[in-house]
C-alpha cells in the first residue's frame, strides 16, 4: 500500500511551510477592540430564528474598531432584510470583500454600493476583470491576485490558485490570524498554507464555507489532522461544507468547533 505524505513532508514540496499558532480563545475576557467579531448575515443554516436562511453566505467582520462586509448572499432582498434585523448599517461600513464570483455570494453588491457609493470593494482579480468587461465593476474597486495587506488588520490570500480563483480574508490578531472563506473552492489546506507562508501569519481559526461535501470520512479525518498540524485550533464550517463533513469536523475539533448559521455571532480573543 502506498503511504501518504504527512504535512511536514508535503508542504516543502509545495514551497510552503508549517507554522504553529498560539492558543486563541472564544468568548474570553477583554475589550471589544481586542476581539474579532464575526456576525453571520446569510447562511443556509440558522442560528437566530428571527432571521431567514437561504443557500449562500455573507458576514460582518469587526476588529480593532474597523468593520468589513464579507460577501453578499444569493437574494438581495433577503440579504437586505437580515442586515436590517441585525442592526447593521452598510452605509457606514467602508469596505466590501467579495470572495468569488458565484451568485450565492454576490447578490447584495448593487444595494451596498448604491447606499454607500464610497465603499471600497475588493474582488478576486479574475472576477474584477469580468465585471470591468461587462461595465458593472463598482467604482473604487480593486482586483486582488496576490496575497496582500488591504487595510488595518485585514489581508487577502490573493486569488492565484490553480483549483479555483477565489480569495480568502485574513484578520491579523495578536495570536496569529483568522481565515474567512466564502466557499473554499481552492481547498482549505492550501488557503491556510498560502496565508501562513505569504502573509507570515499563524492561522488559528477558520470560518466559512469549505466545499467539502464530497469528501469521505477518511478524507475528512486527514483534512482535520492536517489543519491541526498547521496550527488551526478552531473551525466554523458552514454554508457549502456539507452536513456530514461538518459533523466530522465537529467530532475532530471538539471544543474548537464553532457552530455557524444565520445570526450567529462569533467572538474570538
């Protein structure tokens, strides 16, 4: 039987390195500015019964007094409704980060840019090129291809992945980094590895869609083990991860598992 390469052996072949994160904490003590707050606005799972669910993903990210909207759901009216019920004011948020081009992440873009014409939009470079060719690229937009600093504590993994052109958002914290993904089409291990190597951050928490619904139980166990070896201690797999894969990650991460769902508010110190 052919043996699989472990992470330590595999990453050098990919030109990547292994980093180990300090232990982060969920819902610990500290000032609001010392914690990363992620409020899930749009998801096909439900945490708050007062909010509607639908296939797609979007969230609000807050850290060190700086806010950022991540993705924009599949139905603009539903996205708008949940935003208002959550008391979020997009007209006051300076940045919109769109992970990739799929319609279940982009529907609310026109509404956001209409009520906040000065919003700074970050798109995958490939998607920005498509929107520009169609004449629908919002003003004040930037296409991101390589891992880069955006502003404040926020970074992008870049969209330069062979599997799929999608970029993830990285929030730099005192303990390392939080990676937020829309669907994770390039592969969560690859996205974590690129963030750690290219941005020099230790990723301790992963939140978002991971597109793992077709993975076997054995594959899921290997993915969880690899992520842990890379330093990931907490994970919130939601949206397109798949029910069985979410259950597998919950079993693997134990207390480090974070439930997703529309209305879920995640606080990480």
